[in-house]
């Protein structure tokens, strides 16, 4: 089923989708950045996993920010 969009809706959609994509990519990059740094620390594996899990709680905020 096709949905008809007005020109204003189409223009809004055409600009908002790339902006949302850049925001999502930035969020994911900033989520992975500290994980890479933690992996290089001289900590026991169990402690590294704990710190990474703390950072991964930020993963829950990514879908919430795009609602």
C-alpha cells in the first residue's frame, strides 16, 4: 500500500533521515570508543568485562533517543 506524501512531508523526510543516520552513527562510535580503550588496559579480564558492561548500559539510550 503506497502512502502519498505532500511536498512538505517529502522534503522533511528527505532531510531528517540523513540527519538521524549521522546521529546514530555518532552515538554508536562514541559507545565503542571507550570499549576499545578498556580492552588495552592492564586489568584482569573479569574487571574489563565489568567495565565494558557498565559502558554498554549506554546502549539502551540509543534507541530511546530516536523515539
